[in-house]
C-alpha cells in the first residue's frame, strides 16, 4: 500500500514541477520541495519495511529486492522533479524564456511524461501486467522525441531563435524527462 502512495506522490510532484515552469507560480515551487520530503520519507519507510521483511522471512528476499528497486526508481523520479522545479525557479528569477517552438515541444513532451507516469502508477496500483506492457513502447517514443527535440533545438540555436541560457535549460529539461521515462520503464 505504501509503494502505491509513493507512486501517486511522485506523479503529483512531477505534475507540480511541470506546472511551475509553465505558470511561474512560486507557491507550487514550495509544494514541489515539500513533496520531495514526503517521497524521501516514503522511501525510508518502505526501505525499512522491506529489509525487516527480508530479515523475518528469508524466502521473501526476491520480493523485498524488487520493492527496494521500485522505490529507488520512484525516488529518482522525485529527484528529477526537484531538478525541474529548480530550473523553473531559475528561469523565473532570470527572466529567461523559451521560444514559442521550444515551449510547444516541451508541452507535448511533458504530456507524454505525465502519461507514462500515469501508466506506471496505474500498473503499481493494480499490479497490472497489461498496463506495465504499455510503458516500454511509450518510453521508446519519448526517447525518439528527445532526440528529435535536441536536433530542433540545435537548429534554433544556429538560427538565433533561442538564447544560449534558455537553450541550456531546455537541454537539461529534456535530459530529466528522458531519465524519468527510463525509470518508469525500469519499474514496468
């Protein structure tokens, strides 16, 4: 039950982080930081429960290790959300903006990230192989999108449409999105 709660908390945290860089809402930025603490607490709690279960019932070692892996992946996604939040705050502080094309691309990719997280949490909640099998194809699409967006970004830089500062943040966001999708794939 706790791992399901952790999954929901991570999904909500990523949604909040995505909202921060779109809206610039500082209150949401504080919510992301608070969510990181909640996720870290879930991580510690579930980790302790899994280790205790392994100690008490050595025949559950395999299941315990699986839980430890899943919560590690979820915790990493929370870390990526924190990184996204920090970049959004940096953009707001410096007045850095994305070009219209870059923003539209990030919005589309952000929707894909939210969908892969939704599927991941649904697979965890329902222990569903069917849902879990839908994650890997979406992860591959996200990888392809990231490669395409990096190429488009390079073209915008060469044309002078994007600034170097916003371009660096754009590339970092792409990296965190890709890593989030990778963690979802690992959970599946």
